[in-house]
């Protein structure tokens, strides 16, 4: 149990002993300002209003009942009835010591383990992954790691775009190219170029265009030859993605791919059922569901096309089938989507329609966690100098190269500089993204993300390395220290409390799917560590062995918290840098 939950229970018990009705919450949270205790319970005001009492009077009644002997050193009441709890250093020392010794860092699994489906990355296989896929891939992967850490069963779903009319053109092109190349891998070495050639071919050559259209029909009716070409195309494209995932240190594997094609056989039944339920009707030859639930200001319902005029199905139809599969076959309690904010209306539409049609039960939580766009210095969506899309693999290579230059300048003698550059370069790109509020656009900037100062990956990675070098300097294995953790100085107390909040922060991130909250937390840990390090000598000769060991254990918890927290974000640390 984390401090917040622990104190909430205690305050709740005191409230009920003071005669407060059970539906009034304790409202315990870390104190926002110094001097107002370490935690605050703000529930007295609301309860007093409900009970028609003076809030300060009720607060003091609650405090009288509050059993925090040995846990709080002082409890006082401020303003209209805020209860400020000052935690006892002895208790904090014990808790910190326990966390430092615990392989799980005192992070407790969620009270109720859930099955959580996470839809992320999900590129279209027709093209190479570009910067537009970066955000979904790394934000989704951070959430997946955190949810698993909290004991949930996570099912990753890489909903790749592997179906649709453009595949007719692509496989017709592949068939021709295979005559000149040894393998599909060679023919598709550059997917971007391949796509452009296929498109140009399609636009210029009538016979080729006819063949492409014929291949779409053949693909959909399961023609073996055409399916074989399609499989080859898919395989090569997925290998391109797998390479990126590996570079990015993202946990997606081939087993997590469940592309649009997987739902092919479900699409006609989905539309049939919607029709039978009277949820869609014919409109200019197409089947359309009109959602009054999402009507605009004039009361005009929101149209969702589920089948096109010629009988073809759409992106929305596939998403309806995927929702039904995830809710009923995968038995999800929560389904999380990490997709660009530009698809918000689409997601709202499929969520609403899936619920109305009973494809998804009421108890299943459907969540679109939208994100903003990555911008260039010019304030427009990030592009190459000539205005093209930036390939993700090129961007990541550049990150590592730039990191190498920064590191060589700082420490030309560093052993294993290649590996450190890789961790710093990739870490910087990821952290720069993850540390921004997810819903906002942000400007991509090499210099700030690679800086060793400020809220950046290198700053945190370096903070970790500094703690590790302290142990090397001391010649101690932190695991072997047996002295208790003693909290004396104000900087030690602030650091200890922060460290003990790790579990609270992870639960919050798991709920809101906002990784920047974890980034801010880790930055706070590193900053409080620097303050502690300056104020509290560790290896100086006049420090007693007990105090030195106590402080080393605090340092050890700092290092492990930073490494674990960064790992939750998919960022690696180095022992030296
Ligand atoms: N392939 C889509 C794209 O690149 C993203 C798919 C997101 N997931 C989903 N279930 N719609 O835009």
C-alpha cells in the first residue's frame, strides 16, 4: 500500500469515528506547498457542509480520532479545515529502508488485476514507418510496461493497416519487380520508393491499373497466388517495423500483430447485424449509421459509413469488428487506443456505435488516448528539408550520431561510447516526447533533448550514473549494507518522501495514461537527490559509518528508482557515461 492509500484509510476511519457519513471522502493528497505538512486531508470541509457543522470544529474532531502514532510527528489544522500531516522521520526511515530492500521497490500490484488491451503503433504496411508513428509507438509502449508492472494482464494489439484497395496495386507491382529481383526483401528494400513507383505505374498504365483492381478482388476472394504475394509484401514490411521497434527498445513483437486483415470475415456479419438492429440504413447506395448521440449543434446526427456503395467495407467497420473481438474474445476490462488526435471523431463514432449495438458491454472501459503532433522548428508538422516525410529509421540514426558527438566532447576516453551513445540518442528522442503533456503538439528540437541540463533523458541517465559511481568510489556493494535508514536532514526527508511516492505515481499514470507525470516525477527525484547530495556529505571522513551507510542506502533507492522509472519509459541507463 502506498502512503496516500495508507493515510486515506486512517483518515477515513477517524472520520467515521467522528460521526461523518461514510460517503464523504478523506481526500488525502501530498501537500502542495512547503510548510503545510507532507500530506493533506481535505475532506473535512465537504463533510462539514453536508453535516451542517463548522468545518474547523469537525476537522479537530477528526484529528482527535486520528490514529497515527509513530507515523506522524505532528498533525495540525490550517485555514477553514485542512488537516496537515507531518510524517515522522523514524517511520519514513523504516519505510525507505523497506523499499530499498524490496526487489519490487515497494510498488504494490493494483488491487484488482485487469485484462487490458492496448492498441498502439499500428502503422500502415504499405509504407515505411515515419515520424507520425513515433508517438503512438512510444507512448503506448510506456503504458504497456507500467500496466504490466502493476500486475495487469496486457494484450498488445498492433492493428497494422495490411488490407485495402492499395494492396492490389502494391502486389501487382511486386509481382513485376520479382521478375528482376531475387527476393521480395530486395524488391522492397525501400518501401517509400516502391510505393511511389507503384503509384506512378498505376496512374500511367491502364493495363496495370486494371490488373491492380483485379488483384484487389482476387485478394478478397482468397486467391492463393495473390495471397502469396500479399503475404510476402506483409512480411517484408513487418520486418522493417520490427527493426524500428528494436532500435527504439519497444516491446512489440510479431506475435502482437493483429492487422486489419484479421477481421475480414467479421465485416459482413457486423453490417448484417447493424442492419437487423435497425442501426444503419441505405443512403445513396451506402450503409450508414446516423448517431444522434454525437449530433452537432444543429442537432444533425453524425454519419458513420459502415459499407460503401460497391459493397466494400471501411476503416470504421474494421474497428467495430476489432472492438467486438477485444471485448468478447480477449475479454478486456479496458481497451486503450493510442492514436493521433485527428482520429478522435472516428474513435468516438466507433465507441458509440459498438456500445449501442451491444458489441461491447457496459463494464468495458473504452479509451482513446489522443496525442498532438510533433512539429518542426517552423511550427509546422515535422518534415525533411525538402518537405518530405521523415523516415523513423533515419531520425533514430541521426539521434545516435548526435548523441555520440555530445558524449565524445564530454568524455573522450569513455569506454563503450557506442553503446552509451545509442542509449542516450534513443532515450533523448523518446524522453523529449514522453515528457510533454500527451495531448499537446510539441516542437522537436535536437539541442534541448540532448542537453545534460533540464528535464531530459541525458540529465536523468547521468544522475543514475553519478550515483553508481559513488558506490564504486566508496567500494561498497549497496546490497550488503545492513545499517538502518535514518532520516535527519530536511533534504533527506524530502527525498525519502518523494521516493516513497513512486507507486502512487505509477498508479496515476496507469489510470490517466499520461507518461509525462512519470517523467516529472523522475526529474523531481533527480533534482531532490542533487539537493541532498550537496547538503548531506556521504563519503567525507567526519561522517559516522552508520550515517554513511544510511545515506548510501538512500542513494541506492534513488538509483533503482531512476533505473526502474526510465525502464518503464523504455529508456536504458549506463553504468558509466
Ligand atoms: N493504421 C492507422 C493509421 O496509421 C492507425 C490504426 C489505429 N488503430 C485503430 N484501431 N484504428 O492511421
